[in-house]
C-alpha cells in the first residue's frame, strides 16, 4: 500500500509541477536521425530508435504531445537556442562545455565509447572488454593511454564533427595521428570501409551495429571501452536554461522510468543490453 501511495503522489506532483510552470500542452524534440540504433530515419521517413522511444515514454509520463524533428548534429544546439524546438534527445552526453550554453536533464542512459580500426593493419592484440574511465587519470591509466598512442601513431582517425569523440581524439592522439572530422556518421563509415581512413572513435553501440553488417566485417574494435572525462556522467535531454519547468518534469519522469524498468526495457529492445543509469534502480 505504501508503494502505491508513493507512486500516486509522484505522478500527481509530476503533472501538477508542469501545469503550474506554464500550462504546456506540446513540445517539439530534435534528434539527429543518423546514429542507429540511438536514432535514425526509417523506411517511412520518420525518426525511430532508442532516443525516440525514450522521448515518447517521457512525454507520456508528463502528459505532453511531442513532435520529433530531424536536425544535423552541427546545428542541433544552435537550433535549440533559437527555439526551433524545445528539447534535444539525440544520445547527447552531458558535458561541462555544453552546460555553458544549455541545460540538461539527469542522465537517461550511460554507454561507453570505443575505437575501431580496419583489419589487416598489423596492430597488436588488445583487450576490447577492458574499461577505461578518463576521469581522474592515474599512473595505470596514463600507461594505457600511452600504449594506445604508440599503436595509433601515424594512423588516420575519423570522428563526428563537434562531438565529444572529436575532443577526446584531438586531446589524446592529435599530436601522433591525423584526425579527420565528418558531418555525419554515415560519411565516416563510408571513408572507413573505402580505406580512406584507418579507424575512428565513437559510441560503442553505434559501432557494434555497424560491425554486425557485411560492410563492417572489415572493421574491428580496438583498445578499451572509454567513458568519463569529456563524456561526462551520461546521456541527457538537452534544454534551454530558462525552461526549468520542463527540466523538473523530465527529471522526475526519467527517474521513474529508470526505477520501474521502462528505460531498461527500451534499451534491451534496441541494444540487447540495459544502458539505463544504475542510480535510482
């Protein structure tokens, strides 16, 4: 009985808080539509993927009509700031740099990043299941990074422009490898399979889907799974700083969705693993 009363009270506070803050009835959400299985354009020309399902789940909980629009990554934050839409749900990591211009919800997902390289380059074996958190780098982590630098020296690495992966690659390997930035993940993958670049860094789950395709068979993971540091605590909903009512409502909805397993189920549908944050479970 106590649990039922607690859930009912939380629902009432969620709806009441949103209504009090501006009487919203609908919002528009931007997603990139180019990073499956996070988000992509389906055969009907509509946005689909993990982010879209999460957005629909959150909108149902806060009782808002939500419309999704596709937006290129380079312009996704500027578009939010000029009010082309009200929120960003696009696998966007919560970072200190981004928080200077926009606000974020609490994390709704936490997924690692990883380097991929073309097969046949003569690279030494590596432990692709190892984890390397780039927050608070100690002596052991410095040794792992230095080994990666030695192995990637002289290579050409591709990254998505304006992404955290671009910042990480330039910071860790920019002085030993050539870095090429791309406007889309698809163009990056095209140059990778065409052997115009040697490898790249990006979201591990996006890479995994690609590696499971015929085109991706010539590519493999290399080095540890990376997290923390520039990538921050996880993936959140991007919002304008003044929209505190929407932020509060989404935070409550995300927390409830993690606690009751809704986001976990969506994760399993799209990734085969639960990438919802552990906090609140």
